[in-house]
C-alpha cells in the first residue's frame, strides 16, 4: 500500500486548514524506482531506470476513494526496454511532472521486476494504490482529500474551522453527533489560524479561548477534534487527537489552548 510523501501531505493539510489552496496538477505521472523513495522524496531525488527509452507515464484515472484508499483504475504501459536493466525496479513514485518536479506519493511494487532488452513493462489496474493511515484524520476527510488529489473531485475547505474539546477520544468514523463534548455553557471555538504544514503536521498558530465554564465545570478534557460546523452535535469531524496532558475544567475555570498545542496530522 502506497503513502503520501511529506510534500503531498503538507499540500493537502495546508489546503484543508485554509493556509494555501492546492489544486490537482494537470497530470499525474508514475515513475518506476530502483530504491525506496521515502517520505522526503522529490521528483529529482528518486532513483529511476537509466534505459534511454524509459519514461514516466501519465496516470490520471483513479478510483473514487473508499476506506481511506484509492488506486489507478486503468492499466499502465511503459516503453519496451531497449537494454538489459542493471537494477530491479522495486518501487514507484507519483510525480507532478514528466521530469523532476514534486513527488506526491510512493509505494512498493507487489514484486521486483528486472527487465531484459525487449521486455514490455506494464502495471495492472489497482497496482498503484495510495492510502491514508487510520487514527487522527476522519475517514470522511481522508476520502475527500484522496479524491481531491487523485480522482479529480475538488474538496472545498469549510468557510470556518472549529476546535472541539472532548472528554473521550473520537474515532475515524465519528460524525459531529458522536463527539463527547462538555455540556452547559460550552461552545466550539472558531480557529482559522494554522501553521504551514511541515513533515505532515500543522499546529494552531494562535491561542484558542473557550471562555469560562459554568458552576458545574466541564470535567476532564484529554482530547480535541476539528469540525466544519459551529454547533455541538452537528457537522463533520475532520481530525482529532489528544492533548499532552489532561486538564480538568472545574467551576468557573477558563479553558484555553496555547498556540501550538493542537496538532493536525496526515500520514
């Protein structure tokens, strides 16, 4: 199963968190690699075959994401090998240019291939698959972002993003109605200020102030979620996580999250 590079993850995070809009490149190109590209790969650092007839191939047809994953929906043919290849092809990378450019995703081939002169190289539908790991990002958003990048179905970020306080952790499948949020005198807080993503993670740029709890307090707060709706019990969960330490919000306590304490990740 393939994964996003840090470049691909950062671009999608910056898009959904309203830092910098990102649109799918005009074409997506699959490159064959003789070594694992890794998350830090670029279109210039991946190790590709040296055969003079080798070339990256356009792969613009992808399945609609389901279960946090997508794959190429059509077979792909590479040029016939003009010479014996010195090294086996073990991995692939998805780039935004026919040469150089940026690497968006990468993965391992089902089995290594070492062509001889005259061999045809090809890939079946479904051979290049990309997924977003479970935990931290909702399945709703994972599928939407995969479709934004691969299937050509644009995802429009919400007008506003809201941080939620939770008394128990969210799950990948939760909607806004499933979140365990505090009761009286509590409201989700708008926060559209996020750092530019780095290594697949972004943090809140500014303090998030939830104000003062009522006389009953809000209990032990260990978790957070990000929603696209201001109303408790409504909307979609976009991401979720835990705080470094539990904070009990008692009678008349003020609940604040310092800058940098809400981490939104995409892996």
